[in-house]
């Protein structure tokens, strides 16, 4: 969860995630939206990868990024449960499987 919130702390990385919400994009396509150098954008992409918020697919020199919304949702729900905004029973766990007809 710490890596996710570290990634979300920066407005540039939040904007990258907003852009990826619409569709997968190459590193170059994403970089076009920012006035930063390639090394700066690469550092932002590395933080997003470290937080597991993006999926990366390489094809030759092209790198395509996709948003991993489930990771973001899990972190936000976990945080909300930890601070008592929602009950921990309401937060999803990957290991918990609900049987049909149960909550």
C-alpha cells in the first residue's frame, strides 16, 4: 500500500494514470502530455511500475503501459478500512471467495 500512495503523491503520476484510464498508451504518447525530459518521465514510469499500478508490455523499442485499476482499488479500499471509513469486512480480499448467496 505504501508504494501505491508514494506513486499517487505526485501530480504527474496521477495524470499518467488518468490518461491510461482512457486507453493503453506508449511511453512516447504519454510523454507528449508533459513538459519533462525522457529521463524524468522514465523515473515516473518506474515509480508506477514499482507500485504495480501499470502493466508494461515491450515490443522492440516500444513500451506500452496499461492501468491496473484493481491494484489501485485494493489499496484505496484497504486504506479506507484501515482508517475506519468503511468496515474491514467490506474490503475485498483476494484470498476470500464468497459463495453464492452470501455476503
